[in-house]
């Protein structure tokens, strides 16, 4: 059991070493302030997690009545699957995560965890069951970070682990190490647990991610495995959110490699 959690400790060590970005931290703290507007219904039962399946059913949401952040979002994350939400900045990935955490209530549709509408269960039990390593947690000081998220990840064995661009601020070597730890962690979690990683452009994790959902302009524009999404895009003449991100990543990687090779003297 200790071994199962060691990668998480590993992350903690790195996060604490990272330079902090205070603007983002304020943004995240605002979010925690706002969460107080969501209330438990009287007598709400605890969330019971058996399989850890997550269903978004036609979910719509607006932060502001004049603009729509999400519309008609539907997807199913089966038990034990590792899923990434991908797509351009501002598409709605973080909003999906916030709704899953019930920082806000959905405007329309439903979110179900193992068949339970998350609006009807105790918030505390919901959050306790979702371990999250969001992008912005790297920006938290130990106490806030630990109390709000990390404690949860370590505390329960059957969490749904969510990673929100966890490594976006890291250098390549650190990122590779974390990638390795991540794949070990997911391999250990064969029966329970779901991992969602949200990222804008980094697709280096595809060796252990099962499924991708591309989010753009508040909608699901495509979903499937890496191979499926690449094939679909090729059939469409090279068009596709995931495909384009993948292509960009390959280009970036080859450019990065060339830069690194300039000491070879060739
Ligand atoms: P990124 O990859 O940059 O993190 P994202 O895909 O996570 O982007 P969201 O942050 O979910 O996108 O944003 C979706 C939409 O909602 C955008 O139009 C954004 O401007 C808007 N939005 C996000 N957070 C808020 C907020 N707190 N108040 C108002 N609008 C918001």
C-alpha cells in the first residue's frame, strides 16, 4: 500500500521546489471562495464509490449569463480508465473539472459518479473521493495545498485521481521523472481509480492514457483513443483538434532536439 502512494509523495517533493506564480494562485483561491455558494441539500447522503465511473450527461454551464462556458457536454469515463481532456486554451477543460468537484452546480444536465447525481450527495464526501492534482496546486503553499487536495489523495485508497496539467510548469527532466511515476501509479491502480489529466499542448503521456476527449468552445468535438483520433483526422484530410495538437507536439519535439544537438559539432 505504501508503494501505491509513493509517486504522490514524489510529486509533493517536486511541487514544493517549484517557483510560484502568484497570479494563478489568486485565481485558484478565488475559486475556493466561490465554492461556498454551493450547498448540500438537507439530509444529503454520502457519495458511495464502488467502481468510480463518471458520466457527464448533456452538461451546460455559464459563469456569466451573457456567455456560455460549456454546452451539451456528454461523455462517460468507465471504471479504471485513464482519460485526458485536451483542447485549446479557454475551451472549457478546467470548467469541467470544477463542475466535477462541484465548485459550481451545472446549469443544465447532470454529472453522475457511479450513478449518483453529485448535486445530491454531501460535498465533503464528493471531494474526499476525488483526489486532484490540478495545474495550480503547484502554486500552493504546503498547508493549503495539503489540506485541500493532497491530504485527500493520500487518505483514500479508492480515489479518482484527477491531474490538471500537473506538470505544465516543470522542466523536461523533471517531467520525464513524473511521467514515469505516473505510469507506475496508474499501473498499480488496476481495479479502482480514474485519472483525468487536462492539458493544452502536452501529449507526451499517451503511452498510458486510454482515451482522449477534445474540448473546444465549450463542446466535446471528438473523443476516442490516440489511434482512433489520429485515424479519423487523417480520413478528414488532417483535420482534428487532437491531431493538430499531436502534430504540433511532434514539431516542437523535433525542434527541441535539434537545439540540443548543436554541441555535436557535425
Ligand atoms: P486552459 O487550457 O487555458 O486552462 P480551459 O480549457 O481549461 O483553458 P476554462 O478555463 O474552462 O478553459 O474556460 C472556459 C471558458 O470559461 C472561457 O471562455 C473562460 O474565459 C471562461 N471562464 C473560465 N473561468 C471563468 C471564471 N471564473 N469566470 C468567468 N468566466 C470564466
